[in-house]
């Protein structure tokens, strides 16, 4: 996924770094939402 995002951002350069960071951030937010739902708070 990071490779595809890097290619889309114009190779494994600045655009790829931004998309990878954004992907990690989204996954982290989803993880927080899921754990909050499971723990019930």
C-alpha cells in the first residue's frame, strides 16, 4: 500500500512520505475508535 501511494505521489519521495504518514494516522484513529467501542468508554 505504501508502495502504491508512493508511486501515486510521484515516486518514493516527498509525496509518498505524506501519504504513508496519513495512512498510519488514519489506522491509528481507527484503532482508537475500535478500542474505545470494545472497552465501552
